[in-house]
C-alpha cells in the first residue's frame, strides 16, 4: 500500500472511531429510566456547552476579530432557528426528542468538518502536531457520540438506528480529513469562520433545545446533575487532553 493510501485509511479510522465508541456507550443500558435519560441528555448538553465555551469560541476568536466572530456566530444561530422552526416543526410526525436529535446530529456534523480539516492538513504535511491533533480529535468525538445517541434514546429509537445516525454525524469529519489531506493547508480565516458558525449552532441547540428537553424527561434536578457532570467532563476534554 502506498503512503498516501495509508494516510487515507488512518483518517477514515480516526474520523469514525471516537463517535462510534461514544454511540455504543450511549446505548449500552437496556430499558433506561426517565431519570437516567434526563441525566444522560443533561450530560451530553454539558459536554457540548463546555466544548463551545472552552474550545470553539477561543479558536474562532484567535482567528477572527470580534465583529466577524459575532456575525458568523449569529448566522449559525439564525440558520438552526430556521431549520428548526420552518422545516422540522412543521413536520409534526416527529416527536420533540427526535427533533432535538436531528439538530444535534446536524450541529455535530458541521462541527466535525473543520476538525477533520485540521487533522487532514496536519497528517498531510507529516507533522507530529497533526498526528497528536488526530488522537485528541478522536477522544473528543467519544462524548460527541454520546451526545448524538442521548436524544435518540429518549425518543425510543432502535439501537441500530442510533448507531447509524451517529455514524452520519461522523461522516463530515471524514470528508474534512480527506479534504485537508488533499489541500495540505487551510487559511486561519476559513477555520475561524467555521468555528464561529458552529459555535452559534451548538449554543442554540444546547441552551434552547437539548437541556430544556432533558429537564422534561424527569425533573430539573436530575437534568442539571447531568449538565454539571458533563461540564466538568468537557473541561477535562478541552483542557487536559
């Protein structure tokens, strides 16, 4: 096998492994109670919020000035509001948790693309940093797999469908990785725009949809226990790994 072929396989493996492990963890409990689902959804929301605040926003601000960050952050919010209110909500054949799951998978998919770009560019130029970033991204994707699985569990979705939908959220990381490998380098402005855009999308979904729906599953206390635990876990992921 050529070196280029090996790098492609490496990117495929890294792009998919973390998310799929997270999804498997998310469905490991049989017949979960409402309290368990509330905690897990709160946990997923806390993780996503920590990643936004401690990872995505600082990355975006390091590459863009404040005006452009607010602009693309706001565009992300507006886009997900349009998708939610004018596309998903009008189709009343899906329940609230499936609606949240669609939004979460959309957010994670868009989030995974710039991560894949960074990974592919780093591996493509053969830098040690690129391989280190690849390992970190794979670890980041484990809790994201849990986040994708949690609302689908609450909706009572079948386990094979949860695995499939979680896989779909990981596909953009693969596309980004292969694009980055081909391009070799991506401008910091493009990455900044992507990170700001995703920050807006994820902030709205977590604060406006995911955490409120988690609280409805059982009670506010159970939900916020999960949010607190998820926030701590998200801090560890972004600051220690």
